[in-house]
């Protein structure tokens, strides 16, 4: 059998299984579109003449890494569902005389076709939707940027590399499933229930620690510049910790409940705990995805709303004075104009500091008087 025949068989398989392949392909295209648009924005296309360009590009770069991490986990999870549905098909091929190495070649061409289709359609849609999302970003921020034909070769290369590695991982996982299973097991694999998962206590503890460190970093940010680095690390740690807790922590918690005989052997608890325990192995990643997406949507909406409603107050607090100086003279004339204004501002700052120190000293004195009165009363 030559490679052309394997390629034709792979194309036929994808066509015959379009009911299962199409949802997976759409999820691949969606993640490609999101990653490509975010990576194109992070390359700085259209931000050259914009105020605050460096900050915007830093935030976009962080968003690119977050979306890339989510895309890899999400597509691996989606591929596991697809592989489970196709177990019977692979088992039938082996019963009919096809060897595992032949199935490996067919899987390779299927992965190649899906990768090419996902990238082709996804990048095309990303180029078309980039202009719309760029205009939305400019409208929300109130800034002015230049819009052009968005096709970043670096973004295309990053997208091809990331999703190429993801499809290679999915291909190897599918290949492993075929090699470790017998044809009869594959034939009945789709109808088999889930096995009881093992307790991964170390993973559960690691997830809890990562989640705690992520929340600590997010809650201890003291300034906006400090928050840029810390918040990105916090998001990554919380994402990984959430996956670990859902995949291992939930199972460990259910196993603890199962060991409690008085609690477990009640009718309502027995059925619910045993059912959840056998389903959590496959559903844990899906629940973690839903949790992270829901949290991300709420976070984006809340941050956008706060920034949108409080932008004037923040601007006034950080820049309370607006000074415009026009001069037709040289440097000496400009300095003469600036000096009275600067002296006035210095005096205002000194007055504010003195008032603050007086208030602070007054509060300290009142505290001493209050403590003295309490001691006398006691």
C-alpha cells in the first residue's frame, strides 16, 4: 500500500465520519481564529501612532499566551472525545486485516488534513475579523489607530507552530490508544463505561497550592505596573491549578466521601457519589474549561465596566493639572514662563503634605487620648 492510498482512505474516513469530525474541526477553527487575531494585535499592527502603545502590546502579548495555553488543553480534551467515538471504527479495520502501522499512517494523513483545514480557514477568518475587532478595541479605549491589511507573517508562523504541536500531541495520543488496545477492546470500547479513576493526591495538593499562590499574587498587587507581571503569572497558575483540582482534587474528595461508610451507604449519597466518581475522569477537564471560561468572561466584563465608568476619575486623580505653554521666544523665555507655575505647584504640594502630616498627628493624639480614657475607666 502506497502513501497515496493511505491519503485517500484518510479522506474517505473524514468524509464518512463528518458527524463526529465536524464539531472537532469547528472547535479547531475557532481556537485558531482567536489565537491568530490576538497574536496579530500583539505584533503591534495599527498601534504605531497610538498613545500607550507599549502597555497595550504588553497586555496583548499576555493574552496571547493565555489563549495559547487554553487552546492546547481544549483541543487535547476535544480529541479524547473524538478518539473514544472512533474506537469501534479502528477495531473494525484491524478485524478486517489492517495492521496497526497502517492505521498509524491513516491517522497521520487525517491529522494533516485537519491541521491544514483548521489553519487555512482559521487564518482566513482571522484576517477578515481582525478589522472588526480592531475597530471595537478603538471604540472601547477611545484611542485612534491606523487600520490596514492585517497579515502578520510572525503571527502566522506562531499559529502554525502552536497548532502543529497540538495536532502532533493528539496524533501520538490516538496512536498510543490503538497500540495498547486489542481489536476486540476497540470494537466494544465506545460502549464500555468509565473505569474508576485512581486517587492522585500529589496532583490534588499541587493544584491547591498553585491556586493559592495564584490568588495570593492577584490580591497582593500594589500598583498597576506591578500588576502587569504578577497578574499574568496569577492567571497561568490559577488555570493550571483549576485543571489539577478538577481532575485530581474532585476525585480525591469523592474517594474521601466514599470511605466514610455512614455517609456513603445512604441511598441518595450512594448513587450520586458513585456516579460522579466514574464520570469525573472524562468530565473534569470539561468542567474546568467551563469554569475558566465563565471566570474569564466575568473578569473581562467587570474590568471593562470599571475602566469605562471610572476613566474620567482616574485621569483626574493621576493628572489633576493640565498645563499648556506656548512661547515664541527661546529657552530663556520658556523658563521664565514655566518658573512661576512650577513654584505654585510646589507650594500646593507642600501645603498638601503639611495638611496630611497634621491630620496624621491629630489621629495619633486622639488614639492616645482614647486609650488613656479606656484605661481610666477600667
